[in-house]
């Protein structure tokens, strides 16, 4: 049986994006996983991913020349020893170290999935440097997968992945389970009761990493411009607070609430009325199709990575990225037009079922690997 090794830096990346593909591919291949050691998520990985063995390497998110070089040498030796038929990396640092190590170790199939470009919002030397890393990954890989059509075009326009970039299905890494992300009135009532949300209160929700690049600060500022004396609404920000957003902006409004990372987004998202993602950069926007599958209308920034997930006026509304006033106008439109927003949510569910159901994507994964490992 042929052997495949997946390489990621974060255990949450493995759990959130690779559970479906890994478990599907494990029927035909021996699957191994390289990931940073994290005791907090060890049980989660063991319970959700059907892998032969998990190996722990120090793949740091931030640049550390000494530690990154040490990891590269260690991983190269590991690949030479284990002779995998294919390796597959997800996320920039895992891709850089994994693809370089695989190339040096002469692994025959080296696959990387691009999930968004950190350099998209950078300028000057830092942009050039980060862009160069993606080019190294591109040159070191034998296959490049991209999780969205608009992202693929963006990469092409920047002379990356031109010769080998491809998309599985209609995009996203592995789609989503429309059975898991299934709207439930009972679950909505349960979640709103748990959060002490009044019946008539309109809830805006963001779910993801809480940082500036995700547009969280802009969302807070635009929400605070809404006249609370005329509108009964609240804003829930869900996710790991990477930049102490809560500490800096908690005093802005008593209608803004912070919730730590949520293991079961399919439950919590049910509590909201509109899902917001005002991000400055996205490769695809998986949280949007999760929310759409739950019949939640979307308000998001008009950027390349989200063009595949939201149909303007049909499944949601877009605003100019970073424009707080225009974002505020979209929020107020939602408050003034609940029936139209409800219809957008219903359209979103149909759009996801047609384009991003995990069954479609998992079949695409199987076809890709059967074709790649047989050639």
C-alpha cells in the first residue's frame, strides 16, 4: 500500500481541513501526519484523523532562521528514511519546509495546497520576501492545489503556480458537510438561550482568528456607528484573540461580545442572523460557506478570495475592504430588510449544496490521488 504524509503546522488545520480527505484516502493508502506538538489538541487529532502515525516537528508560524533550518534538516532525513510515495503540505511554513525537504529527499510526488497569500496585503521588501517563499514552494512542488478560482487567478497574475496550479471541484479544501452544517430551529433557540439573546435581537457574528487582517477592528468600529437606540442588535466575535482585540475594544460597546475558539461552529453560528467576514485577505473563506449552509446571509469584503463564496445580492452583500462607512451601511441594510436577508440565507444553502458539498470534494480528492500516484 502506498504511503502519503501530510504536513501542517497547526493541529487545528489538520482537524478543520484534512479530516475528511485523510479519512477518505486512508481506505486506499497508508496516511501519516506531521504536525506541531500540542497536548491540548492531541486527543482531537487522534479521535478525528485515521492516520497510521502522527509525527511532531517544530514548524513555527513565525520566521526563525535557526529553528527553521534545523527543522528542514530533520525533515529531510525523516523523508529519506521513510520513503513516502507522496507528501502533501498545507499552510506557508509547512509548505516551505515540507516541499524543500521532499525535493532534497527525492520524494516523487510533492503536493502543496495554497490557502491564501500573507503577502497580498503587504508592501515593499516584506511583500517581496513572502512572495518569494511562495515561489520557492511552487518550484519545489510537483503539484499545486489552490482552494479557490479567484485565488488561482490571483496567483497566475503574480506568476505563481502557472504551470501546475489546479482546483479540486469548485473550490475549498474539502468542502463541508451539509448534514453537519444543517439549520435547526431548536439548536438556534438553544444557542440564543445559552447566550441570553432576546428573541427580537438581531445578531451579527464573526468567526475566525481575531486579528487586524481579518477586518475585526473595522467590524467593531462600523458596528459602533449603528444607532443602538433605534436598532436592537449585537455583535459576537468568535475565535482565538491573536492581537488582544478584546482588551483594546471591549469598552467600545456593551453590545459586543467575545467568545473563545469554538469547536462546534455548526451549533454556535445558528444563533446569529447575519454572518460577517470583513477580511483583508482570504484564500477562500470556508467560514462563509459554513454559515451559508446554515442559511445565514453574508456580509463580507469584496476581495479575490471571497468571490467564490458569496454571490452579490443573491447569497449576501459585499463592501469595499477597509471601508467602515460602507460596511456600516450593509449592516444597517440587513437590519432594515430582514425578509430579503432571510431569502439570501436560503439561497446560500442551495449554493453550497450545489457547489461545495463535501461528497463532491472528497471524490475529487480520490480522483486526484489515484491519478497522481498512478502516473
